[in-house]
C-alpha cells in the first residue's frame, strides 16, 4: 500500500513544474484523497486504529509547534538600519541560524525574511533568497528539537532534548561556516557592482524599528511547552493558546507591515497531513524489513536520509530512517528484555543481565547511570523508549542517529520541496518581486556548487568510515 505515498511524492516534486496553476488550486483535494486511501486501508483492511491514532497524535504535535511559531513570529516586525554590506549580511545570517534553534526554522524564517529582503532591496538577487533558505530555513536549525521539524519528531520519539546540541554542534559549525564563506564571496561580488551613490540613496533613510515585541512572551510559552510531557495534549494546547493570544494581541498594522496571511501554514498543514497518513505503510515496511540493509553504516544513513530529504519533506524522511535504525539495531525482543530487566532491577542494582541480550542491557544501564536524570522513569518504559535507549547507549548506533539527524536537516535545503519553510520563503520573496530561481535553476546554480561541497566535507569529517553494525548487529549478538 505504498502507492499513495509514491503518488504524493511524485505530485509534490513534479506537479508544480508541469501544471503549477492546476496544482495550486487542487493540491489540497489531491493530498487529502491520497491520505484517505491510506487511512481507509489501515482502518478497514488492517483494522489498526491504534496505529492511526498514534500517527494522528504525532501530526497534531508537529503542526501545533510549527503553526504556533508561524503565527507568533508573524506578529513581530523588524526594520533594519544601515547598509547591507557582505559582512553585515553574514552577521545577519549567523543571528538567523542561532534564532532558528529558538524560534524554529519556520519561526526564524518568517521573522527575518522580510527585513532581509528590505535591507538588500537595492541589490536583491537570487543568491540572497537561496542562501537564506540554506542557512536560516534549514542548516541553522540543527541544534535543538525546536529548530527543525525532524528533530522535534525525534524528541517525541524519545531523543533527549539536549542530546542534539551536545552531539551535533560540530556538524552545525562546520556546515554553517562553509556556507557563510561561500555566501561572503558571492555577495561581495554582487555588492561591488552597486554604485556607492545608489547604496547611500537607498539606505540613508532607514531606521531601526521593532514592533510587536509583546509576542516574545508568547514565544517563551511555546518554548516552555516543549518540555511538557504530561498530561497528554497539554503541550499542544499551550502552543495553540499562545498562538491565539498573539493573534488577538498584535495590532493590525503590524500584521499588515509583515504582509501576514495564513496561506503558507494552511498549505504546509494540508501537505503534511497527507505525508503523515501516506507514510504509514512505508514506515512500517522499513522497520519490518530493515534486515535487508545488511549492516547499515553512518554514511548510508547520512546519504540515504539526505537523498530522500532533498525530494520529500525532511520530517517524514527522518521518521523513515529512524524506523529503519530501530529495526536494524533495536529489535522488539531486545527492547522487551531491556524493559523486563529494568522493571525488576532498575539501574541501581548490581544484578548482571543474562541471556542473548545481556551486552546491550549492560550498555543501557551504564548509559542511564551516566545521565543526570539517572534512572528516572526507567521502570515505566514503553517499547519505543526502550528502543531509543538501545540506540543512545551504543556509540556506533548513536553515530547513525546523528547521521540521520544531520542528513535530514541539511539536505532539506537542496530543493524547494525539501522543507516546509522553503515554500514559505519563496512565496514571500516572489511577493516582494525578488529574483527567485526555478526549481531546476535552484539545484544547478546553488545546490550543486555550494551545498554539495559542504555535505561532502561533513561526511568526510564525521561519518565516513563509521560502521553501523557495532557490537550487536541486528538487535542482538
């Protein structure tokens, strides 16, 4: 039953190219129809309402986060003073990359794209739009679960909140640095083409202006809500309540200054509803047949998750490869044995684990003892949490998880369809009459000469030669 997913993937990649006007009017109907086919299959044929319910809860959590960040950031207006020199632009992108981990790539992109376009308006070209997508809308948000949707889904699956920052910061620094060096030299060439009198005339009247700063309080509520796990749905309703408060508190002129509308988030919401529904058969198949991969390596996870993230939104890609890693390295039998051991002995006892999974259980016990939270909640693990512990406790498996995280986030910048904010940034840039490249122009002029070298360096430094088999291939010794 993977045909609805394949059809949706093909439509997202090709429909805007060959019949964009028709797709713009009917994408919602097509997407929801394909989603209905998958849902009908799970509910009526497989009779698996629990699987559908879990997917629905994950979608609700996901859309509550990006939707609330989109609404709240749309109520903050920033006007920048001064000339946009290459150095100033680099500094702006660095700030954007850092903010992406606090506001999310969606929130940071929506907050900063308009001032970015305004400050470069007298020499605005395609590279301004594309490098903004590279840095702020994608690569920058790879340090926290708030930063990018795939990492938030990983957090929901059991990845500790600060694990990403502790483990992915070197890749983030490498990727951002390479992209900013590329940008500086491209932007400097563009800057020198603009006569000084034109630059001064276009920028001398600009003043610093910040409006809607009350929304920073609503942003703080969303960030606080990320840490709330109980009771169910409290986190999501805190986010939605903050978004509603922002919408009613923000003055109309601030929204007008930002050209704010709900169109972009509606489009992303519908497309993601279709993706979450149609991805269920693919996710289940990957997890059940992970053994066909043999012994996956970190490089395979990096390039595999990245390649799919380039042509499909990176959030479901992350879930696909996370399911693959679970199936390959954290079998159901191993996870059940771990749950039974911890329920009886916890992490404070000295009883040695026995049986075929003793080595992995010992790794997890050692890992839990090293964490500040210790044995907290270890007696109440579910199967998903047990599988995640098996991954985090083994250094090689954890490296594969880093490869999936970085691959899904970084490669999402390779096309317009790789990540939700990419669509939104392009739509706003088109509205502002900026020069945006075509779908293929984006790839040939920017992805291949700039993103690909950066990805190769990240792979060579961090994932090349890292085997995924570890000590206990395929979930046991």
